[in-house]
């Protein structure tokens, strides 16, 4: 395949919406979130951590202390693509994220998420 074909294929590829986790495997702590482009948000978290500019100071501090090898960036769940009119992908993502937050409880000693009010 030539460069143009590869570039076109990349641009036309379906973008996965889903729930992700940045997992500190050494301390078993997680940051859980969701995004309409789950792979892009994981890349953003990784880049911010590498640059020392992540908005979650606690996560950044542990990254600086432990190093990149102590963390795993993973997709926990994805939503199936839908052409259905009126499909609310953001609403579905919120529900899916809440399920994972309830399951993993990534708050306090277990994670970096802010506990619900």
C-alpha cells in the first residue's frame, strides 16, 4: 500500500468510544474515565505524564516517582458503533463509565478519581 492509501485508511477508520483506565500496577491505583475517542485520550494522558504536565498532581507525582514502566494504559470497555438516529454516545458513555467507577472504586487509596458527591 502506498502512503496515500494508508493515510486515507487511517482517516476513515472508525473511532472507538469507551471507558479507559490508567493503572498504577505497583500501588494498584487507577484513574478511570471515558471519551468518544478512547485511544486519543489515552495518548493524551501518556503524553501529559511524560511531559510532567498532567492535571492530576497526585498521579503525576507517582508517575515521576515510579516511572512509566509502573503504569498500564488500557481500554476497559467500548461502545458498539451505531447509525441509529438520535443515538446519544455521550450519554451512553456516562452510564458505562459509572458502571466501571462503581466496580473499581478508584477513589482515595484505590485511585486518582474524585469521589462522587
